């Protein structure tokens, strides 16, 4: 259109007019040939004009045929964290600068966006866990080297409390974004080993102690059992031998079974269990978002069974498994079947955690030395038992059926350490299960506690925790 100002006539360029719009650099694209002519101008980075708060300005062709200073443009600026405006014009509101590219900016509480504060600043942000002893404020809470103190877990009917009893004290959601995308438990569930509902919750408990066993961290222990999850101090306790069948049966996790060619694995030289249907199974499933600085985790467990010692290396090998679903594809590799509850001996033989672990591994240490497997065909002896103090008041320390005179009801491994590798920031699934194999009597128990994240990858599997 033509506008008349005084006695001068000039053109106003339409928005986006050919040759008159600038996307960066501060000079209009068209020639300044008509004094008074207006054009769009923008001196910010290419691609930011019209994004968020950024807008182009106006320049005027002066009487000496040069473009004037660009006026009224708005360029990218540092995000103001609480104004709900995309000040830096990157398409995201209130995220602040993200110098290290870890997805956490100043507005999400990232306290370390440069190499000046950490050798690897991507590992320091509110999505991280607080690693002890590295002199960093890993989780940006304003304190250095202050690991989570643990949390209270008292409700045995609430699956989320079982995560708390394992010392996983934070929760989050799968859909969380921005500052809410911290690590924590997304889902907790108690079921049979195949995912079907439990007949009842007698097989699961949260305990301050179990017999003489005390928490490895925090105030409580998770107890999963193939009978009532109780010690002799609990009025619901039933003798482990001959045991209690609670009526729950069924199959096991299909992915684990398929990875083992449709049969249960067994210790070298020991018979396979009879079939794949199990008795009194129980499984705790946890979906967890991994901290941004974690590459592995560890968890403590103690397996006790009334099948020891007479049913060692027989088909009555009660199982305890920890199945990890993770995108980790590096080295050392997680097991192909996902089960971290296995031991590898110096010769490379693998032993699933169960009664047959007592055969040649040295990991059954809370027990009585002597004859093993007298109810089967692979009789042997062991001298790896070092004590029975952790069996005290569990019921496994009572006089009971055994291979040698003066034996007791059962035995246990003592506290073991299980590790697995993860990808920082991913969502993993951890399934912890126990069941009676071949029949539903002579019960077994798993005590689980002390879940801890670790900065570096580790060798997956189970063994004695280093002192």
C-alpha cells in the first residue's frame, strides 16, 4: 500500500515480502533504493525468529539509501525460570541453559553445566543419585556426599512399601518430564511368578529383623517365602519342615524359561527339576527409572531352605531368581536370560541360586557341615559351613531331618551380593521371585535388602560381598 507522510510517498514492505525479510545478520535482503521504505530485520541466530519470545524488528531505508538500525526486535536471552516464556527461543519454556547437554538446564536445578564443577558434568544434575565419597553434589540438593538415609516401610499389603524396605526411597512416573524426571520407583507389584494374582499375601513380609538377621541398610528387610513369611518370633510361623503348601501354583516368567530352552537350569552334575510347573511362587516386580549417573546396582540377599542338606543336588532345588530387564548392551554383559541370581565358579561353571548352590561353591555358609544329598543319588560332603548364628530363631536352626545325626532343619547362604548393569536414565524392570520346585513342601525363604546404585559398570552375578 502507499502511505502519504507530509509530501513524501514511500513503500511499506509487507511481512515476508520478497527481498525484504531478514532471518539473521541484521541487514535486510533487499536493496535500499527508496527512502522511507520499511523492511523486516532480525539479527539473532538463524531459526530463532518467531520462536518463543523472539521477534523480528523494523528497519528504514534512510535518505542516504542505507538501512537504519533494526528497531523493536527481540533476541534470545537467558531463560527466566519462572515466567513461562521461552526467553532463549529454543522451543522449550523455562529450561535454562543446558551447557553439558544432559537434558537438565538451570531451571531444572542443574547445578553443574560446565567442566569447572565436574570432570563429567553430564553426571551431575537432579536426576542423579548422591554417590558417597566423590566430593560432588551429584544430585544438586546443595549437599555433598549425603546418600539417602533410608526410609520407613511398614505396610506389608502395599507393594510400594517393599521397594522402600529395599531402600529405594524415591518414586516417579513413567511420563515425567523436565524437573520431575528424577530417578525412582514407577511401579511395584506382588504376584505369582507368572504375573498372576497371589492367593494371599502370607508369603511376603516386611520385617525389622528375621531371626538373628538384621537389615543391611535402613530399618527393614523384605521377606519372600514359599510358606508363611515369618520367623519363630511371629505367631503366623509354621515349621519349614515339612512345610506349608498355600495352594498357589503355576508357571514361571516366560522370558526366563525361553532363554533356558524351556527347562530350569541346574548346578553342574545335578539333575534338572521335574517339569516347569512350580508350587507356592511369589514375585516382587519393580519398574525403576535409573539415575542419570548410575551404570550398575547391587542388592543383598540371603537364601535359606529346609531342603538343605538332604535334597542338595536333587530335582527338589527350590529357586530364587532376580530378573533384570535393561537396555544395557555393553561389557561386562548382563546374563542372556536376565537372571542375576547366579554364581560363576573359577572354572566358569554357573550355579543358579538355590539349594544346589551348596554343591561345590562355598556359598552355603550358615549350615552344619557333613553329608549332602542323602535323599538323592549324588551324595557328597561339605566343609564350607562356617556358622549357624544367622539361623538363630528362624526355625531353620531347630533339630530336624538331616543326613547326619544331630542335624537341623535347614541351612542358608548368609548374606550375598548381587549386581547388574544398567543404562543411565533408562527405565528398568527388576523381578525378584522364589518358588518350591517339584513339590510344595520343605519351604525356602529369601531375605532381600540394601539396594544401592553404583557409578561404574560391574561384573553381573552373585557372590559374597567383599569385606
